[in-house]
C-alpha cells in the first residue's frame, strides 16, 4: 500500500469535501476564509540525504513546502516549522546555520516563520506548514480534453544533483556545483504566481516526478495525456552531460524534486503564455496535451515511438 | 539547551513580532486575517508511550493539539495530520482504528481533517496543525499584578494514568481505567471557549506541567505567582489514591498532559467566574494570585510553608 492508497482509502472520506476542501488536492483551500494551506513532512535519508549541510537542507525543505502554495497561483505568507531530532542535529553550530538559512528564504520569498515546535527524537524529521491567503486557487483535476500541458523551467537537474551527492555520477567540480545547487535550492517560480490563474485550467508542482505528478493532475478524471519526450525542457548542462556520458534523457526527467510547475491551459491561451514567457524570461514549455478517456496515456520518444515506463516517480511504499 | 532556549535564542528574532504574531505564545495569531493556528509534534516514547493502542494515541494527540486553540478562547475548526512511520505502524488494522478515532474526535469537537501527509520512517512521529478563525484571542503574558490564578477541571489524573501504563503503580482495574482514560482522552474544556475571553486576562493550556506552564504564562513579565498547594483541584479518585498509598499530592500536580486551562483574571471577575462555573458545571478553581516582581514565586503547602520544586515539569533537553 503506498501513501496515496492510504489517503484515498482511509482519509478522503473524513471531510466530505466540505467548504471547498479537497483531500485530493495538495493544498487545503477554505474559500470562505480565503485560506490556502499545505503540510509536508521530510525525513532524513528519504526526503534529504543527510544533515551534513543543515543550511542547504533547510532551504530545500522550505522551498519544497512553499512550492505547493506557489503552484496554485497563491503567494505563501507564513511557514511553521516542526523539527524533531537530537542534540547533534541541533548543535549551536547547526542552529546558527538553520537560522541564517531561514532568514535568507524569508527574504527571498517574502515569507515569515509564524511558529514551530522542537522535540527530541533519534531520527531527524521536519514538518512544515505553509499558508497564504487567496479567494481563488488553480485546482488539480480541472483540465479539459485537448488542453495543452506545460511545464516551467528545466527538469532533471535536481536528480543529477542527487546522483552526484550519492557518488553515482562523477563530473567536474564546477558543473557538479550547478546540479547540487539545483537539488538543494531549486528555483521556485515565484514570479508566475500573479499570472498563473489567468491561463491555467489545472496545476501541480513536480515533487514526485513529472509523470507521477501528471497522473495526479488528472486523477479522478476520465483523461489521459500525450507527452513528447523531446519537448521536455532540460538545461544545457544536462543536455551536455547526457551527450558526453551517453546517458538517456528518459532516465532523468521523472525522478522528482524539480519543484517546477506543471499546468494545463486551453489552446486559446497559447499565445498569451508564450508572450508572457518571453517578456518575463520564465521558461514555459508545451510538452503535450490532454486526451479523452482513461488509461490511454502515451509518452513518445524522439522517433515518436511509444515508451513504457517501469517507474513513474517516487512513492512511499509502506 | 532546552527547546525554549532554542526558540528564544535562535528563532524568536525571525518574525520581528509583525502583524500580531508572537513566537512567545503557543499559538500563531494573524489578526488581520483572523487566523489562529498551532503546530505540534508528537514522538513515540516521548509524547506517547507506544503505539499498542493507535486509536487512543490518535485521540490523545488530537486533543492535545486542539487544546492550544481552545485555551485561547477560540473554536478549533480544521486539523492537519502529518504521520511518519513504518508499515507496522500503518497496517490496515491500525489505519481502520486511526480512521475511526479521527471520526470520533471530529464529531466530539466539531472539527474537520483538512489534509495531511504520510511518509515512511523507522520512527513514529505525528505533526498536527490545528486552526480556527477569530478576531481576538486570550494571550499569554498579559496578566496584571493581583490577578487571581484559576485552573479548570482536575490536575494529575493523566500522570497517574501514565504511571499505571508504565507499571510504576498498581491499583484495581476499575479505578485504573479511569486514570488511563484521563491520560489518553483528557477532557478538553470545549464549553468554556465562548466565555473565556470575557473574563481571562491571560491563558495557557497545561501540557508540560502546572508550574512549568505558569512560568510560561508570566514569561517576559516582571511578575511572580503565589500558589497554595491545597487549592489545586484533584479528582476524588486521586485524593483516595494519595490517602491509601500514602503518596504526596505535590508529586502529581505538575507532571503535565492535563490539557486543562490555566488562566488569570482580575479580582472583579471572581463572582462572574464562580457563577459561570456553577451554572455550566465546569470546575474552575482559584489556586493563587499574580505577584509583583520577578523570581519571587511561592508555592505553599497545606501548613502554609514554602515548598521548593526540583523539577517544574517536562522540558525537551537537547
């Protein structure tokens, strides 16, 4: 049973979809009180490799948390950090680093830490609550047949960073830093917040993997998707790496931790989106479209042959 | 360094007390958006003994979480549960029990689960976010000199329950059940929400221990307190237990997990409070008063001699 089965089977019945709540979305939205909220838990060795760089881990999990709010077209305003760990995790040296990281992220994303909780535990775990205020959000599961599918930024850099940190790949120091930074401090598409709801019919952030999150985006709908692998945007660094090391693009673009925004929009918005992208220097790439009918999703390779994926992303299998 | 030192030293500077936030309070209050929010983390072996009774553990941590909101005179409305654990913790059998417990608590306290997160981890940890909407709260650290100090309900039953679960005490089954229930399902003073702000000058819930929480209640003020041990309300069961086993009351009334409300009120409200208590059948007991000056707190025993406590309650020492 994975976490989604658990939530679907046992917990989605708990709130009866009252007052615009929807446990199938990644955020909680209470329209009458204009509250948008997200909760996430991060465990050492699962969501981050280790705590050798507490400053970077904190930045990563804060960005990952506010990304849930940002991808709904809402400004995150407050975050709350619950930390459980031992005295090594929370040494004075580490606390100073954590404090400075939080300060940096507060200033970059104009958020404030509203509170938190610190408890003693053998294992290191963070739970972050992020919230913002808005009378509307871009939902999941609201795309229409023939909507285009878009993704912001580049995909896959974060995963290369993880491979480097795990010594599964070796490359020269400078380029290595680029990828490791992408892993720890992904660029959240903060600028897009203002505009997203004016063109997107549905949205999600890419945390578990492009295809895993695409499946969630159309979950509970009678929809599938068609994606062309060659359209999926990757950085010049990753393009070069793939060429030099004779790797396969498909092995890098659905591993998660990208924190880019995946969204759908009607054909009629294509021009608006492309103009916006150019004007604001935000890479926004059309990667496919929504099809009618369930379980008919197609991923095409460079030669337009269909690819079948063994694993679409990261799941918490219990 | 304990958790309060950590928060004070490193994190209280993060939000500069903007927009009515106060990291020294147990809740976050954003007055302009009428939001009252609390986050808490619960770790197995620290906040609860074990997970042999998942149904009761869940009820305990939900009550403990909403207690933070209730003691501020605010109705809790939504909770969010982040759970990390392994497949034994989240077996189908346990999930059913957890689901049923949540349903019960939802109905008892008129709250809804708005979302959550489940992740895989060796250790069992829950983080709960509780929230309600209100344009005012009863703050901490707002008592005045000569204010009376009150406590709701009975103190100490929960700790006896914990001692029984740990086999540190042995008594007959029926009375044992009473105490164990007090440990797992403490009575939250839900009824008092409506009235609390009309008489209380400051309030806190008792989670870490009566005296530890009293210290927090007057933290950052130039105040002390005088408490008479004989006035601290205990149940008839605990009174009997103390008599039969020749125990000391002082050893039971500052151990925490009571989730009763500790509050201060001006002398002028004494009659109102006592009438309210009688009319609504909510035990509210005056246990002492606020004194002028720092570090002059006095606890008097039955013979009105001063007692000095070695340990005022539970702290997370790192």
